[in-house]
């Protein structure tokens, strides 16, 4: 399970980088950038959820 969550974190970070390359920084809040911005926010949420899951698994292992 640790390897699987680590792979998912790496994939989410790769999606963040990919979506950053799609952004047009001159017109950041234009309608063309909205999909990339949503992808970045969703990937950040996924990373945070996966890191919280990893911490909860560590706590669960210590309490057993």
C-alpha cells in the first residue's frame, strides 16, 4: 500500500507540472486557462489527501 500511494503522489505531482506548462501567465484568469487551473487545484487536493492517508496509516501501525 505504501508503494501504491507513493506512485499516486508522484503521478499527481506530474499532473501539476503538466498543467503548469499549459498555463498562459500573461492571461492567467482567462477562460482558456480555467481547465489547467482546475487540474492544478485538483492535483494539489489529491496530493494532500494521499499524504493524510499515509500519515493515518503510520498512526494505525504504531497503535497496534
